């Protein structure tokens, strides 16, 4: 092969590699380090962000603002509720928006652009013996396309 031809092939390979390298979005000032799939559950800890594969959506779990869920070792009349603060960013909308989702009360989900972000679960389950330290919370979320 001629050297000029090899140079062109090499340059094309380098450019193609750069073009397919995914860029991690930033939401709420946090770089998304987790990759989530549409219509599949994913878990985030406080301060963690996920980009949703094949979309321009990114979700940041900020905190659990309130947790009145019934303790597993107590008999309750009401299941209680946990309120979770998320920041959701989408290139198709007006930037970032803060969203509070609930385990029992409404809203349990929020529509952002063409997608719905739903709170599936908050862990760990509370016990009466000790409060849950904020860093140990985990939320399970699911993003689905709105028909």
C-alpha cells in the first residue's frame, strides 16, 4: 500500500473512534457515571447521576427530603411515604428541572420531554431502632418512552 493511502485510512479510523466515544452528560453539576437503559430499572445513590442510553436524558439523585415510611418492625395504619429529590436534564427541554417523586403519594413519576421518570423504590427499608443515614439511601428508577 502507498503511504498516503495508509495515512488516510489511519485518519479515518481515528475520526471514527472519536465520533463513537460517548460523552457523559452533566446534570446538576455532576457528571453522569452510570449508564441506564430505557424501560429497565437502575439504582442511584445520593449525588450519583445516570445518562439514559439512546436519549439526551440524564438523572441525578440529590436526596431523600422526607421519609415517613412505616418501619418494618412496627405495625402501622398507613404505609407512609418517602419524597425523593431528583434533577433531570434533557437536551430536548429547557435545561434542568428539579423533580420530587414519592413512594406512596403523587407524583410517583414525572414526564420530561418524550420520557417518563418513575420512582420504583427507596432503600433501605426503615427500622424503628435507628434512623437511616443519608449516604446509605438508594433509589430505584425507571425511564420509559411516553407513547
